[in-house]
C-alpha cells in the first residue's frame, strides 16, 4: 500500500520524490536546493481509513508538501475537512510538520531533530546576533543553548508539558522576529544615509 511505501522510505524522501515527479511532469528542471529534514517522535501520515483512494492520498500528500505559510495551512485544513471530515491527529501533525519544515528551510535550517529530552535545530551560517536573541526568548530562556562547531545548532531542553511542534514553531517565530529587526535596522540605516547625502 502507498502509506506503507511512505513509511518505508520516510516522509522527507517521499516528499522529494513527489516534488521531482511533479516537476518532471511539467517538463521543468529538477531543483537541487538546500533542504531541511525533520524527525519528530509523532505519528505523521494519512491513514487509509481516512482517505482510502491511493490517487487522492497522493494528491493530498503533494498539497501538504507545498504548505509554506499559515494561510496555506489554514486553507488546506479547511479543504480537507470539507472533503473528508475532521482529520485524525496524524494528518494535522503531518501538515504542521510540513509548514515548519518549509518555514525553517527559509532561514537556512537543514535539520530539526527531536530526541527523548531535547529538540535540536541545525542552522547554516546564522547571523552572529541570532543565538543571543533566541536564547533570550521568554518561553525558553535558561533551557536553550547554541553550539557553533562544525555544525551550528540550537538545543532546547524539553519539559514534559512542552508540545514539540509548538516549541519548534516558537523558535521559528523568533527567527522571523529577528530577521524583521535586521531588515528594519538595515532599512533605517540606508534611509539615514540617503538623508545625509541629500
């Protein structure tokens, strides 16, 4: 069965195969881009008992892989509820994971890994001020650490009450907030330069 096939090869590879197949069908070149792999200790799949048709499950997996904003997330949840009824937790988990993966990839994150007690987020070439900004986050202060060796990564010590997807979202929201501050600071600086020149 298809869900068994996806379980066997893993969600990441499955999504990549789907994306490449779609590009090939459109006659477009297959993109080699920086990717982000995710590994959470959660059920994240579409059960056959929820969507029995292989073709329709494939269609929904493809839509899930493309979720890259809160708006697209909300739209897809609405569509799935309209077409198939209330989704099981494994489906909503999968959609959230896809959203987090796509958002994280935009910040240079190449791996998000949940272990028993920790959440690790590996990031390529972070801005020098990002670690201190993230480590001051209200919800995670005192239990998030940054390592800058061969690979740069944040490690969050998880509490029993933490939801791993919520905590991942919180850290990505901090990345977003930091990026907006940097953009605004750069914009203000460039405006000041223009003001001084004129």
